């Protein structure tokens, strides 16, 4: 179990450091790898975490903190890293501590240097409440915790000891490994090249990032030419006050790489520094083009930067290492483009959020959910900027991302940004109303029903002022959803039914019309009006299929599965439960997945397979723990689940049931879900 990043390049050397880290992780609960930028802390931590993974039954979980520039999102970033998507009203610290309390896992916090103080407080809290937790930190400075065990990560060795005709030291081994990829035409066993490699690594003081940047230059320069250029630059650099010696080689190599870039490459390097996460080409074209750097030039220029190791390819996008991003940001400020680019970046991602909201009710719905999930770090950065620079645009953007973030489990971020946006001087209108709706949904999902009712009523008043169809339906959706989750299905039905029977003009294609139908459907089944619920569910399916959307259709499948179960047709129920799970998995909707697994377990139990039902229920338990939902769905489902569990226990026997259940609940959630989806649907 875990989420360690996949790395494409080979790992070279570091055997002594790895041995020290492995030993330290056996003896200490907090191990911090310190060292200057570019020295290889993250890569070393990743390798060490992979090697010791078998020691931790609950896995190794990696959290990248490099996109954070302050501590406001630290807790939610760590929660995301360990797979906790909390739907309760607890504080994030409480939820995370409880989630980790009985687990034996390794938590890796990478790039803590910008949030050292906040990391110190968080780690102290977690280690005090979770006895099975071990934490591995990478940072340019230690946390300063009393029981912290620090491992200084030095540059790679440059001793020059030889084995045959190949240098054996680690820096040269790295150079030769990367050179073989960067310049496959190069004769690495040529004595002149081998000698130059030793000299380059010595001058670069064994700093891995510096060596990789130098290797990228082998496409157009020989190793001997690179040696001469580095020698002249380093010999000319004498101001030790300006360049601390431990950073000198890296800073020099970055600066040299920067100078060797073509003018447009340098400009794009600087402009890309405004991005926090993986950069897609289309986003770079929208944000970074301008002046001499045309949109058509962006893609080939990014390719050239990747070939020079300034960017790293990640799937279909690119990522810039933190140290190189800092250098680019320095030049962006020198060009006086830092504020304009931050504004352009924020407005671009505000547009992405608006497009996602507009495309929610349609065949691109799944693609928009993935787009919002993939650009999470940049959406947060954009909102931070807009909250200060353009409050009205911040309100609009927060409202557009609200439902996506709530479904994807980012409830803490959604609530924090929505409350901050709505606390700004109000600008009445549909955007403000939409933000109130999104906040009401978020509060309901977190179990804060009192606050959700208050916000829902405020949303209703705002909608009446707007006289806008979508606003009116959104308010009805917020209020009826809160009542449904409070266990008041009759009131939920009254509110949603009234809104749907009195649709305003132009509401036929309003997204919240579909959402209100989902609430009315759930309320009907909760009230026992199953024949009406069946008709409503099939009608909802037809509407969803017409629009090509998946969110509401999945909930129609949920209700059809429930109705078939209650009316004694478990094979039909199983088919609908699997259909729901497939859709909710595509949407990364953990609440929907948890609900679907409960239904699937019941359908399997009703067909006499108690062990498989136990396994499916155990996986469902894992998802419920991930989202921390106190009621496991709407309140009336509790008694129904208990009945299905009794059926499964009778079919399997208590011992076999418990064994299968606990094995699944201790397993990786995604692996359990994959197993549930693999079984053939009837």
C-alpha cells in the first residue's frame, strides 16, 4: 500500500547513505534528510522509502510539499497524501490524528523548507497521537524537534578511484549513466571523455542536479568543452558572501544552463515558474505566451527545456524542480513580469474552473473532474491570488470549483476558500449565490447541518433576488440535501419536489435541475414509496443519458440497486451497483464509491456468497474511513445494511466472515475496489 511516485531514471550510488537511513528508520520515528537544493534529498528519500516499505503494514505514503508557499494548505495536503478525504465536522488535525492512530505506516513529507514551523507542529502532534507512525522528512533545514534524527545528505563522492577503465566514484557513475541517455552517440569509454567526466564531477562538487544539467549539454558540446567552460566560470566566481560555497557549484551550473538557453527558452523558463504543479502545454500556451514568445512556440520550447533537464516529463505534461523554479522566479522578477504573470495565471485557471462548471452537465463531465483534480495545486494558487487582487472573480471561481472539490474529497479546501471568498464585501448576483450553494453542500457533507441550513436559507434569499433559474434550483438543492442527510426525507422531498414542479423559464437544461431530481429520488425511497422511486430513477437515467453525464446517472443506478434489493431482485441490484461503482470510480467520488460498495455487498449476500460479501463490505469500510463519514450515507441506510450483514454472516459463518472482512478492510482501498469491479456483472 502507498503512493510512492514512479521515477523513470535509474538510481545511482548512495549505498552508505541508504544503509544509514534504513538503520535510522528502524531506531527512530522521525528522520530528517537535510542538505542544499539539488543534492538529491527527494530521490534518496524515495529510494529509502521503497526499500523499507515491507516494514510498514499500512504502507508508505508520499506528500510533496514543494507547491506550498505558506502553511495554510499544509494539513489538507498531508490529508490528501495519505488518502484521507474527511467528510466529518472535525478539525483537520483531529481527523488526521484519528486516521493515523492505529496504523503502522511511513509518512514521507518532501520539501518542507518553506513550511518548517508548521511541519514541526504537525509532526509533533501526529507522533504523539499515532504510536505506529514513522515520519521521513526532506528539508534544507531540520525541523528542530527534540527527538528528530538528522541525516545530512552530502553531494555524491568524487574520489576518482578507478575500477578497470571506468571511474568507480558515484558522481562519475551518475554522469556516465545520464550521458548515455542524453548523448547516446558519445564514446564514454574514450580516455579523454572519461578524464573530462572526472573533472566535470569534481568541479561540480558531486551535486546531482548540477551533473544532470551538465549532461544535458552533451548533445551540442563535448565533455572536454564543458570542462573548460565550467572551469572558467568557477574560477571567476570569488564572492563567497554572495554564493555560499555549498551552493556554488549548483548555482553556477544553473546560471550557466540558463545562459546557454536561447532567449525564448530563458523567457519561458522564467514564465513557467508561476505554475505550482504539472504543466500541460495548453495551460503554458495560455499563460506564458506574449511578446516574442508566441503560442505556437511554446510546445517546441518546452521540449527543448526538457531535453536540457530544466523540465521533467510527467505523463503528458512537464514539471519543474523546485530549485529551478526558484531560479526562474528570480529572473521573472528581474523582468518585472512576476505580478502580471501571476495575474494571468490566476485568470486562466479561473477560466478553467468556469468552463468546468459550464461543462458539468454533458459528455465531458468525467474529463472535467479529472482536469480539476490534476490542476489542484494551480487552482489553489489562483484562488489565493484572486482573493487579494480580484475578490469578485475569487467568489466566482470558488463557486465553480465547489462541487468538484466536494466530490473529489477536498472538503477542507472547499470550505476554507468559500468562506474566505464570501467574507469579502458582497457583490450580489448569481456568482455569489453559487458560492453560497457550494458552501452549503460542503457543510452538509462535513456533517455541520446547522451551519448548512443557515447557508441554504441565505442562498435561497439570494436566489430570489437574482430571479435566475439556476440560482433558484441550486438553493432548493442545497436545502433539500441538508434535510435528506439530517434524516428528514419528507421535508427534503417537499423542497425538491416544489422546485421541480415550478421550474422557472429556461431551467430545462439547468445543472441543478438534475441535482434536485437526485434528492427527490433519494427522498422517495427513504419514505418507502418504491414504485414512485423506480419511475423517478428510470426518468433520471433517461435524462442523464440524453446529456451524456455520469454523476446523476450513477445515483440513479444506486437507487435502482436499492429498490431491486428491497423488492427481492438481488441479481438486478448487483448489476446496477457495479454500474454505479464504475461511474463513481471514473469521477473519483469516494462517497459514491462507499455507498456503491455497501449496496454491492448486500446484493452478493442476498445471493448466498457470504465471504465475497464480507470482502466487499470490508473494502467499503476502508472507503468510509477515508472519508470519515459519521452515518455512512443517509440515516435510514443503517438498518438496511445491518440486515444484509446478518445474511452474509449466516451464509459464510462468523469466523469466515470476520476473516474476509478484516483482510479486505486492512488492504489497499483501490486494490479492493478493482477486485469488486473485476467480477462479472450479471
